[in-house]
C-alpha cells in the first residue's frame, strides 16, 4: 500500500522560495534526534514519493552535547542541490525545554511556522517562555511517554510532528519505525509504536495572532569564535566543561536521584561513582560524635540523571524518581566555595 502511494505524483502544500519544506530538530545527545531525522526523511522519500535529504550537526557524540538535525522535502521532479543547514524552517522540534535557556531554538522560524516542544507545560506557558509573537506553539510530554513505554523521546516527537504537519503520513513513519528497530531490536518495536501513537494523540496546539509591528527572530549563522587576531595561547582551555556555570539538567531523561538523609551512613560510595561531582559534603560529626565529612545533599545543576549513585548506594539512601517541574531546583543543595 505504501509503495503504491510512492508511485503517485505528490506535491508539497507549503514551500519556501527555493521549493523546500524545512524541518529542524533542536536536541542534545542521547535523545535520538539524529535517527529521528533519518527516519522522517526515509518516510517522506521512500514511502511518500517526495525528494529530500537529511543530516545532523553536532560536536562530540556524547550525552548532553548540543545536536541539530535537518530534514528537507521537495517535489519529486525537483533536485536537492543543497546541503546547507535549514536556517528558516517551517517546523522546529525542541527535544528538551531546557535548551530554551541556552540556545536560540526559534531563530529563523517562518511567520507561519510551528514550534513543537517536549515539555509538561501548556502551550500558553511555552509561548511566554519562548517569547514567541507569531506562528503556532505545540507541546507534548514526550519524556513521560518515553519513560512509561521504556523508549526514547524521539518517536514521541515524530508522532507529534506528524500531527501538526498534515501532509506527513503517520503510516509511512510507522513503517520506517518498524523497519529501523526491527532489524536489530525487534523487541522494541511495539513500545516505539505506542510511543509514536501517544505522541500523536497528546499534542496540544496554540496559534498565535501576530501583533502589529512584530518581527520574526532572524537566524544568525555562528561564525568562528577566534581568528589570528584574538586566538589564545595554544592549549589553553578557556571554558572547560566542568566549570561552575555548567548546567547538565538538559541531559536528564525523566529520572533523577532522590536523597534520603535518614538512611545515609556517609560511606561515600555515591561520590566515588558520580562522574560530575554532584554530591555536596560538609564537616560534621558521625553517629559516635567524632569529626567526619557528612553528605549534605545533591547539586542537581550538575546531575545528568545517569543514576549510577542509586546503583552504588548499599543502604537505599538514594532512589530514582520521576522528575517534576521545579523539583530539582527546590531540593538542590548548591556547591559553595568554588
């Protein structure tokens, strides 16, 4: 059935001045944006009959690093003669709302564009956070869906995208999901299909009426930070990844460790396995009244939710919990003296 659809002459209902429909994924490593872009492009090209392309842009391939994925579609009789980033997309999918604090995620969005955000907030709240004055805001709680289905957020975001972009056939995307995961991990196919369906069904949308005098946020192509006039001495790391300004909260995928002071014996096993020095200690006394270092709590700014501390704790003083909006900030014990 899907192959028969590909034989028909299809046309994009919306195009930019170059004849493309552009999609940009704003994400971080570990959320599956790269493979989501690849699956979406495959669905449009192989099963729906469009021409198109996709590629991703990222630095080090590790959890928490910024990732952008790009997808272009065009009519089947048009050639794709560009591999430039999609700077003025029709759709932007933000895979974690924490990116809003550090990245210009809506830059370049077209006046009739759509922003999809993985968040528990309402579209009205997200509109205010994004300071968006035009277009459409769509929200989906992809993290909760992925945690409950034991998958990743990428298939939930694909479901949401199919809902807000009517010409993308959900059956085509589901066919690619079956093929992609079925080759190596067939046991994950049912869960990913459920994640896709739940993402499709749970989207909330808000269309924004532009106010007089509004201006779309322009896309600013990043240039080199240093040149021959301002390059620092070779080998100097001016902004290491473990500075006090580092915020790893965007790396968490739905869970974080919760600390129970009553059960803690200050054995330090959690601190030994923590890769980001999240645990805060202070001088105190042990249960026998002798001077000792006492675990005060967790600085969640540096916690990326790996939960190695939960596995290492021999006294059940740490356990994983679903992250709720504001919980980490309310229970954070900040490092001092750095």
